[in-house]
C-alpha cells in the first residue's frame, strides 16, 4: 500500500490580519525534518523553473523533461506543472540529500513560503494587487510548536520571497486567461496550448523564438527591452507573459508593427 504524503493530509488554514503573528521554525533537530520533502505534490511556477535550471546549470528543456511532470488539476484548461519525485520507496524530492536541500537558496516557492500562503485577487484595484495571507498547518509538522514569532512581512523578508511574489503575481494574470478556455476548437491538445506553455515555462526556447524567427520584425519592442531579454531570464519570461496576453486575449503592451 502506498504511503500517504504528509503534504496531502488535510490541513488547517488561518488567515492573518494586519500585524497578526505566527510561530514557526524548521531545523534539523525536529524529528519531522525533511518529511515534507517526500511523496509530495510540489507545484512549480514559471519563476521556479528559472531559479532551478540556473542553479543546476541546465537548460529549461532538460529541467522540464527530467525533473517535472504535468497534469490537469484544478484548472481543466491548462496543465499544472509539478516536481518529479524520485523513484525510491520514500518518493523523495530529487534535490533532497542527507544534509537537507541541495538547492536551498533556489528552492521552489511552495516549499520556500511554507507555512505562509499568499492569495492574490484576480481583479486589480487601482493597479495594485490585493493580497491576503494564511498560515497552513500540517499535523505532522513540529515547526509550528517552536517559539520563533513572525509577521507575514518578516517571513517574506527572511525567506527572500519578494521576487517570487512579483513573478507569481504576473502569473496570476496569465492563469486567469487560461481559466476562460481560450483554445477554441483546438482544445487542450492543440498547438496553441503547447506554444503558450513554452512561452510561460521554457524561457530558453522563448528566447530562441524571439531572436531566431520573424518575431522582432512583426512586433514593436523597444531597443532597451530587446537588449534586456538577451541577457535576463526574468525579462524574457515577462516578455513571454506579455506575448501570451496579446496572443490569447488581445491585450497588454504588445503591438504589431506597421
């Protein structure tokens, strides 16, 4: 019988208001240390792919092929991307070693943020994202019983989450488009979805698409933005998001030449 995943257990969520605090600390002396890194559905966001592939020194293609799986989960119109667990008895994270996480400084958002959960409204108000915070509590995790106290802001500062939040906020806009089933008669098996998936998750292929096709001859892009995209995976991913908004919804900053 397959062992249940700790991260798949029912969990409790408590919303944080204003300057509410919570207690939490994870360290090697806890008997549950690294238990959360086994047999888990670890969702990956586009910015996670940038951080992991650069940490490992491999291409987006290699990372997506060997370290991830995709499946339709909460969104029936676009697949979720998840980390591929190892094929051992514990089904451990492929980056887990005896000493802990081998990619700790570049670990994915889902494990970086825990136990803090940040929810972003899908509608904007005066161009500001509306975010609220929750604390997720798994019964197996002893870190919640530690005495170290945090506010949501202090936890985000400590875990270096701000760039993840910035990129994930942009991703919410794209994911909202997907939930409206923009694929038409092609459906979810067509070329359009595959192209959009590339633009969102495969920054290396997106760069080739931009610089090795007729892309720059068809779209108005400033010289500064073109130069930024040559060297920055983050800027290239932002361009990919903007192109998806134009390609699927006809909005955003993109415009055809002429």
